[in-house]
C-alpha cells in the first residue's frame, strides 16, 4: 500500500469516527423523554376488593373488581366489577358491570357496559333482573337510576322502558317513559 493510500484511508476512518461521535453527542436520550411525560396516576390494584361500611362500622357492601385504578382527580375506575350488599344491610341485590367509576366527593358509583342488577327477593318477592348500559347507584341510600333503555324481568313478567328509578332496600320501582311489558298469567 502506498503512503498516499494510507493517508487517505486514515482520513476516511477519522471522518467516520468523528461523524459517529458528533451524531451520538447531539441525540436526546430516550430516558429523559420518558421521564418528562410520566404522570403520577395513583394506585392500581388487581383482584381488588373494597368494603363499604356504615357509621357503626358494620359491613354494608363489597365491591369486587378484576382491576381498580385511582386517577389524578381521585376517582377510582374499576373493570369487571361486582357489587354485593351484605346480609346485614338487608338489601338482597347484586350488581355486575363491565366498568364502574367511584367518585370521591359523592356516594355514587357509575356503572357502564352490560349492567345487570339481580335479586332472588326483588320486586313483589320474585326473582328480579334489571339490565341496562348505564346505571348510577347510590351505595348508601340503595337507589339505582338510569335514563337509558332498561329491561326488567320480574318472575315470568318482563318490562322495557326508557329511564328508571329503583329503591333497592324497599323494592320500589318507577319507570320514566316508553313503558311496555309482557305479563303471563
């Protein structure tokens, strides 16, 4: 190899190393970008179980969920949720939903997606099932309300309506509009 070729090869290697070093020095690390977008969202739980108690400390209800997560505004979001009132509360109802949101400043839980409330001692003492897509439940006053389409089965009878207000502790039901039903003898 001639001295001229050696000098050209050395200059090419130096230029390659210099451009690699400069490009590496000017790049922004990915770690810094990730830290800048991080948001503290509170806690999260898998296989969550939350107990609601009365003023005397007695168990009123249980909220079971596959996943629960606290958001920045302190609301808690649940997925695959089930609410069961305890026998001591004398409210024989269970409520299932795909999702639920519990707000810290209210006693309401908003249930959404395939909401189903059922009781073996429901309205008129019969097996009762309520189905809707969205339901607000006051956990401590035992009141369920929706403005959505609702399907209700009471024993062999079935009703549909738009909107409903139900008092679960004394089994009272108010249907708001567009009521139709099927009653078999």
